[in-house]
């Protein structure tokens, strides 16, 4: 059996494919042994940190500018919110890449090499006049890759990037890589790998489909009621619809199966309460409670599940999938 070619993502590959990075990773893993550097993960964390800081800075600016008109209360402090986001993002990368994260070795010798490369403008440091330390992060990534593949990985490596610091110096960098590791590396555009992602064939069955139009409407209504509720009214008397919870990670069919199989026990344990928090109602890791869910709403959802279980048991997987899709409208994206 032929050895898989090692494929390393640059940071810009992740950025340009945020909405589908998990699916892209899984598809490419069929052909390649896929890696990412710790430096790229830290760079993404830096992007998210500055994005979050910008939001809090706007809140502070509005508070100062309109202090005679409004008083804003921050429910979650910046440090607390950032600690949570950092944990979620790191967890995503650990779950996706596992042992294929290339860590940067910060020992003294590596730092000395980095400083020497910066002084001599060795690619991917920029050789342009007055470029200062442009290429610093790229050099961190490159040194990480060099050191890792000296002792690990396959004999042929692809590096996916649209960064000109790598592409414009590919001959020099590939030669250095071969001399240091005795292996070969090719620097390729991101589009090269995206065009390799396998397209799934859709299998269409010709047998008649059951008429589920009424059931479909009931599913949408009853499951949606679990996800958002009437919270209050504005100054004009308009009802404000608010999510009952937020999800840091999307749920799956299996998650919904666990929820509905346990729903009767949850309701019975809280049967005399008017409503309960979402994090008590649903067994979902890291779910963020926004406002309580009425018990009668939970009972309607349980009745729906019982009906499908009795009348359409063969379609339970489709029900769980439909429920998951509705739940995932409450997913707040913390991209890779």
C-alpha cells in the first residue's frame, strides 16, 4: 500500500475555507495525511481575539459617548468570554487534527536560528528594503515544518498556501527542505487541493414517498418552540422573540437521539415547574442558557417524538436530523 502524501495547511487555507473546513479536512484526509502548525492555530486565535476586542471596544465607546442617555450592563466580561472562545477553538483543532498538529519548538537554538534568518532576510522573510521583520510568522511556520519532518511524517509533503512569501520563494525553500530533511516538498496553491475535494453523488430512489406535509409542519413548530420563546415586549408593545439557548458546537442526529430518549425523565423530574433552563432540559455539552423553556413546550416535543416512534419508527433518523437542523439555528459560530 502506497504511503499517503503529507499535506500541511497554511493559515490562509483555513481562513479561506472557514465555513466548510471540517468537511474539507475529512475529504482531503481520504487522500492525504493532513497537518496544521501550532503557529497557524495561534494566528487564528489572534484574529478572533482582535475581533472580540473590537466588539467590546465598540460597547465601551457607545457607553462613554451616550453615558447621559443609556447605561449598558455587560453580562459577560471580556476576559471570561475570551477564555471560553479560546478553549472552544483549541478544542476544535485538537478534535480535528489530533496528533497531526506541528508544534513550534521554542528552545534557544530555534530562536537563534530565527533571529539569524531575520537578520539575513532568508525566505520566507521579505528581502524588500525596509521590510523589517515582515515574514516573521511565516518563518515560524516554516521552521516548525522543517523540524517536524526531519524526524516524522512521510517522504513527500505538500504545503497548501496562497502566501506570496512562500510561493515567490518556492525554489529556495524546497531546496532547503530537501537538504535539511532528505525529503521532498511542493508548495501549491490552495485551489489545487480544493479542486481535489471529492463531490458526493446523490442517490435518488424512485419509490413513492409518504405524505409527511402535516407532520413536517408539526416538527418545525414544536422543535422551533424549544429553541426560541416569547421573552418580553419592547416600548411599542411588540413581542421580542429570544433564543432559549446558544450552541458553541453544532449538534448531530446522535445528540438529538440522546435528548429525546431522556426527555421524559427530565420532564418528570421537573413536572411542577413552569419552566426550566435549557442546560437542564438538554444534555448538550457547553450549551449556553439564554432563557427558560416552558414545561408544556417540552411536553409537546415529547408527544411529537412518541408519535413518530409509534407510527413512523423507520423515519426516526430523519426526525433526529430535522430536529438537529432546527437546533443548529442557535449555533453561534466561533470559526477555526
